[in-house]
């Protein structure tokens, strides 16, 4: 049975850990608010970009772009897997990695070769030990997400697709819904398509022509989709870390209460034992 000093030492250690988890929860909460505002502000731009491409496709049926045209056969597929660089966010990264591994296995079962591009150290470390021969570029996510990071990823992936090095590109990330809910999802990035929402076509005038417009809009639309995924991942990471630190803080509080009760019982037992020894010694005399 541990003595009183050991129990006191454990209580002090747990309280220090509690201070750290409480501080990390507050920092994650502040970062979550900022990340959520940034992600919310980027969504209307991405939606409008898709709507514009859809409208151009409706009006100009003969307009084409290499990133919009599907390849005849799908032999090689690239997966862009987005996770965080740091941990302490519960099962957030594990859920995304599990979906990515499942999607890759399904793709390989269909007879396709796979190339893995990672954005985040957790994804890089996970696949570097399991599928080192399929690893491609790695992009760090330690720091605030910028459009330049997304543009760099989009430029490399689009160049490979245009050159015929890959036939499809898929984006795997975690979508943020609320502070308690983040859902991993896998979307096809290339060939890029704008979903038809069934709305009526508007009378847009395109200058100088649809081909020139697509040459500008399509690569930017790909970059915007990647940027949105990076923002969603960043927001979800801070939300998951805040929830994990809040749970850790509660656990430390329960552990402190348990250790305090154990300490009081041990002290009471020690006092009782000393009283018994004093009384026994007095009776012996």
C-alpha cells in the first residue's frame, strides 16, 4: 500500500497535468472559433465557383478543359489524405486514416495502382510504415492553413492528371459539422465535375470565350476544393482537441478526488494505528 508521501506526490502530479489539459482546452477553443470563421467564409466562394462552372458547361457544350475530361481507363489513382501534424485530438486522425485505407483497398481491388500524397504528419507516418512504396509528396500542416498551400497541392496533382500520370485523384479529409461531430469523407477531386442542382440556366455572356474562362476557373476551382478540405480539417482538429482536453480535465478531477479519498483513508488508518500503539504501550506499563 503506498504511503502518504507517495499519494501526495501523485495528487500534485495529477493537478499539474490538470492545469496543462485545461490550458490546452482553452487554447483549442480560441483556435476553433478563428478556424470556424475562416472555414465558414470560404464555403460561399467554393459553392459559387462550382455554380459558375456548371453554368458555363450548360451554355457552352463544346467547351472543354483537360481537368474536366475523364480518362478512358482508370489505371492509376492518387489519394490526397489530409490529417493534422499533431496529436492529442482523440480518434480524429484515426477515423480519417481508416477511411483512407478502406478507399485505397477498394481501389486496389478494382485493379488500380495507387499513389499516396499526404498533408499532415499523422498521415505521412501512418502510410510510410504500411505502404512506403506508394508514398508521394508530403505537405506539412503545422501552422495556419493558407491558400498557397492548397494551390501548391492542386498544381502538382493537376499537372500529373493532365500529363496522364494519374487517371483520377481523390481527396480524403474530415468534414467539420459541429464542435462534437467531425465526419471523414472521400471525394473525387479529378476529373473535376460540378454537380447539377436542377436549377434553370441563366443567360450569361462569356467573354472572350468559354474555353478561355475554363482555363482560368477550373484550376482555381481545384485549388479551392483542396483549400476547403484543409480548412475543414483544421477546424475539426481544434474541435476534436478541445473535446479531448475537456475529457482529460474531467478525468484528472475524478482521479484527484479518488486519490484524496485514498489519502484521507490512509492518514486515518495511520492515526488509528498510532493510537492503538500508544494505548497498548500504556496498558503494558
